[in-house]
């Protein structure tokens, strides 16, 4: 089954419901402050941010508050049930700068060079998000000099994920702080003007 159909499947949404509850739980908020993690990713006022795999919006709302009215957050996920939860939270918070998008992150359909930052928070590794396909798409949608931030969970993947991103040749690692690895988008080589 294709990723988009999978994300709309009743069975998948039912199976994912407990994970969604955990992702948005008070216990998680007590264990980790989303604002602190977003600060480690250097999310700033005015940025246009793409959040890949936003789930039930644990990071979405604080990110939208941090970028403010001059910026925006594109909250992208493939799972329809999760996005309904995000939509309810965004409406309840009265936020106008969140764009909720049900898309496969490997083919976002977003304009090239239209974003300042991509957040890959808690989504790597994930079977439907192979870095070999995800990174070129993230490179495409980011403008020149824009950044990619990856929050890794669990710690077991800390060794290979940052290395694999650097080895792609598309991003260069800058700072790492509080399990967040920051990268800057590199220009493509020679014939490519991106
Ligand atoms: C472990 S959850 C993390 C959710 C959120 N980032 C958090 O930390 O609370 C992974 C999310 O990635 C989404 N996802 C997986 N593959 C995807 C794809 N190819 N395109 C878009 N979203 C995807 C899933 O639906 C799920 O919501």
C-alpha cells in the first residue's frame, strides 16, 4: 500500500491512536520541554519552518509561537487522525500561522527554496522515511543557507544518523545540543545551481 493510502487507513489510524496519546501526554511534557528542544534547534521569529511528521503536534504549537506572526509552521504528516488532533489544538490556541498538510514527506509538493528550516523531530529512523529519499526532498524545499535540525530519539541512533546526513553531501553539521543536531544546507555541486 502506498504511504498516502496507509496514512488514511482506518486500521493504521486505530493502531496509531495509543502512540498519539503518548506523544501528546502530560508525562512527555513533564519529561521534556518542547520549547527547550526547539531552542536547541535555533527556531527563530519570522522563520518559515517545515515540521516533518508532526504527529499530534507536540512541537507544532510551541514552534508556531516561537516563529510568530511574521513566520509560519508547515505541519506535515501522512496520518490523517494525527492531523485532526493538530487542527483542533491549533484552533483552540487561536494560531493563524500553522499550515496543516497531509503529504508524504518524500514528495511534499512544496515550492523549491521556499523554507528557512526543516525540523526532523522524532522521525528518524522511520521505515517510511529513508534518508536517501528524504534528504534530497528537504534540500529541494530549503532556500540557500537554510537549516535542517534533527532531534534524535532513542539515543542508540545518535552515532549513525548525523554521519549519514553529513555523508549525503547535501548538509553540513554545525552545532549539536540536547540531542538536537543542526545542519546547514550546502549548495549542490558544479552543474546544479540549487
Ligand atoms: C514517532 S512519530 C513523531 C511525531 C512527532 N514528531 C513527535 O515527536 O511527537 C513519527 C511521525 O512521522 C509520520 N510519518 C512517517 N512517515 C511519514 C512520511 N513518509 N511522510 C509524512 N509523515 C510521516 C507518522 O505519521 C508519525 O506521525
